[in-house]
C-alpha cells in the first residue's frame, strides 16, 4: 500500500484537511495541508471550510480546534499524544491558584487543557504573548500560566511582575548550556536561536529568542549561515527546506544519549496513525459544551487582539 496515496484519497473523499505542527516528523509535515505553530494552526482551523480536521500535534491543539470549530469533526492520529506543559497545570489546582490571587487578569498559554482555558481571561501563544501583555494597562495585575520560563521572559521584556504558575515544557527544560557553548566554540560564527520556553541561562546566551514561527522567519531573513537551534528539532526540517544553503544544528539536551531534543508526545503521531485516523475517523476530540463555551471567549480575545495588532 502506498500510504501517501491512500491518505490523499481519504482526505479528498471526506473533505478533510491535515494540520501539522512544526514539531511533527518530516513525512507528516510534507503531506499536511498546512504546517505552523499553535497560533497559526488555530487561525487556520477557524477559517477552513473542510468537514474534518486532522490535527497532527498534541491533544490540546485538537481541543483548541474543536473549541473554535464545534461543527467540524476534529481528529488526532494518537489520542495519547499529550503535553508535559499542559499536564503541569491541572485545572482544579490552577483554579485554587486563581482564587488565592483575587483581582488578577488570568492569562494562559495555549499549551493548556480546555478546562484551564475555561478559567482564563486571555489565551496567548509564544508568538503573541509579549504584545498581548503589553496591550493591557501597566498596572494591571496578571496571573500567567503555566510556563514559568516564558512568563519570566515576558516579565523581563515588559517590566511586569506577573504572578507565575510553576510549570514547564520537558523538551525546553532539557537543553544543555555547556553543550551549546561547546558547539559555539566549534562554530564561532553560529547564531544561537532559542524558544522562550527555554531556561533563563539558555535565553541569555542566545542571539535571537522567538516562537517556533519566529525562529523560522529569523533563519530565513538572517544573513548568517550557521544556526544552533534550541527548540524541538522537528522545526529544522522546515528550516532546511526553506534555507538549503544554511546549516542548522539542533541544540543538545543534558542527556548524553542523543544529540537532538525531540518531544516524545509529538513523535507519537505517525503516517500509519494518520492514515487510520482518516480511515476510521477516530480518535475524535470531544469537548464538553459548557467548557467549550467558556474556553472560546479567551481564545477569541487572543485572536481579536492578534488581528488588531497585525500578528
């Protein structure tokens, strides 16, 4: 069986589109109708006229698509593809945290469950977090969750003092400062570029800090020819396609067993599982209607602010 051919047949028969995050394996990125970061995937899901959305990413991304598009069938190739960052912020514990800090505007990173989004005033992504925070009055009290590294980074950039939930992404927590500095010695002309979910010491040695889409854009526009990339290594596929004349080196983790840093949840999706999802229309994402109605408000607020700011 030619699995690519079968996937193409099924998506035409079912009026389905395949959405893939930059952290997916190369084959899935190449067959997807659209590849992007969390913000772009949410924007694309909302505007497509397809009947079926296949979200090749992790569970919260499928939930976000379903919240925005309740009339569409939303599938994920692997229902167990979770997110360590989302898992670090259980809704019941986050609700107690909010009650302990009354009078605060609640900003939640998109890497959260639908139940956490339902407790939130504004959802943000790494592409728009700084701009959305800066759009609020300077004296506004803010809770930011769940990523403490991104929250600290935004606090440093904006001079805010947001109250932070103590969560983190297991991929971005694992980069080795020592190994990055060693790579920099080997490639002295290389730019170190990193995602703001990385630890402070990684951010401090980086030449550029940005969202997944921001890192890709920077790599395209920069005159530099060598980059050490501190984010999930799946994005290097798109970087290499866009810039075949440049060298992209994955920043290594502390673990000595490998020289790249992959999200084990993102990599649970495979071409075979994508084919089965289209064939059986399972696993399907279902979101409780009460939660969906509450969760859509902060997502729409994010999208509205992003559109107003031209993000």
